[in-house]
């Protein structure tokens, strides 16, 4: 793999670091006469300076808790589905390897089913389970990737370097200065801090390669526009450490053993993620119980809602629609599941 070698200028930077050339990352009309008019609604007269009762009541609801509950519950539902499919696939492969069954059609069918489930992962899990089946909340699931040629060995060889990254056309360059006296851990920390404003995090793997991550919804832009000044667009490689049933094979015994290994690994990860999601759900339930309004306030809120909904004016319609923004079916089901 060819290493990235930024062009350095003749001018020395701080601490003896040479800058990459330019040092930056590009890396309704009124009814007419004679027409029938609709019933006229009498707008309510709000109290000056006071919020509508309905909004005051719903303001006490912690939307972050609602989101955390819904996220964890969706993740658990998705992971349960995946676990069942993995267990079924494991049983079929084991039976085939032990010669108890010779038909490979069932294995192929299970692989297709699991692949279809993984294709719907982001939507089905509410964005809280990544391609490695790791649970992540409240932060969204992320995409890990590497920049071809950018390794700790390259960064620690020779004189100091300054790398400036950019994502898209409207971002300011994010500069990382690397001094040869820095340890590998210190270099990783510098990259992580410098790229955090661009919603990227940085770590290192066992081979010394820098591993970057960004939220999955930001990955297409990062993939297509990440650049380093002096180098231009960089080649990024998506993390291959993912659960990809489409790549598992059942052609022969060796392929079956490898697929069985992948299934067992995936099942272990699913168990860890189920434990994490269950803990997150329990924590959210505890916060919800601690922040639950008194019963008297809930009764007032319910009566406010009933009164507002039965009042025939546009003010009540506005209050109801505004109060219900962001309340999805998943959140309602998740919250009901706490009781």
C-alpha cells in the first residue's frame, strides 16, 4: 500500500514541523358573494404572556428519555430477529457439517433471509445498530473507515508534518500537526481532537492503521469529498469488519466452517448488543420513573388536552398539532412497554 506523502514546503512550521504545501483539507381566497361559507370558528383569547395549557403540560415530558426508550426498544426488537435467524442458520450449517442433512438449499435460504434483514438494519433498528451489530445510543450508529496509506508508521517517519483535512466544499480546514517526538497514542489523540468538529472520530487498530468513524448518515459525503490539502481527494476504505451474510458461502466443507465461524461471532456480538440495549432501556425507564409528573398534574394535562381538542377554533388545532410534533408510533409503543 502506497503511503500518503504530503508535499512539504521549505518553510519550517512550529516545533520544526514542515507544512504540507498550502496546509489544508479540501483533503385561501375569501369566499365570493352567494357562495356558501363554512362555519365560523371563534378563536380563543389566550392569556398574554402565558403558554397554552396543552403546551405547558406536554413541556414536562422529557423528549430525550422518549428517544432513548424508543431507540433501545427498536434495537432490541431488531436484534431479537437477527438472533433467531442466526440460530436457525447455525443449526442448518452444523447439521450439514455433521452429515445429518445433505440439502444445502435451506442454508442458502437462511443466508438470503438474514441478508435481507441486514439490508433493512438502519430503519429497523432506528439507527442505533451499526453494520457490526453493535448497539450505539444516544449517539447514532457509525461507519468506520480507513484512509489508504495513512498509518502511524508513515506519520512517525522522518520530519514533522502538517495535514489539513476538509469534508465537502463549505468546511474550514481541520489541521493536525504531527511531531516525530509524539508517541503513537498522542498522535491518535491529536487526530481525534482535530477532526471532531467534522463529526469524525479517530482510533488505531493493532496493525498501526488509523481507523476513522463518522455517523452512517454522513458517510456518503465523507466518502465522496474527504481531501487533504497538497494531496487532494483521498481514497477511503469502508471497514470490512461487518456482518455481511451475502459474503458467506456454503459451497464446500471449508466454506461451511468459515460461515459457521462468522455466525458464532455474530451471535456473540448480538448478545453483547442486547445486553447493552437492555441496560439502556432500564436506565431510561428509571429516569422516566424519576421524572414522572405527579398524578394530579397528569390529570390536569389530560383535561387540558380534552378541553383543547373539544374547542372549535384554530388556536386549539395549532396547540394540538404543535404538541404532537415528534411523537411517533415507535415512541408511543416503547413508552407503553415501560408499564
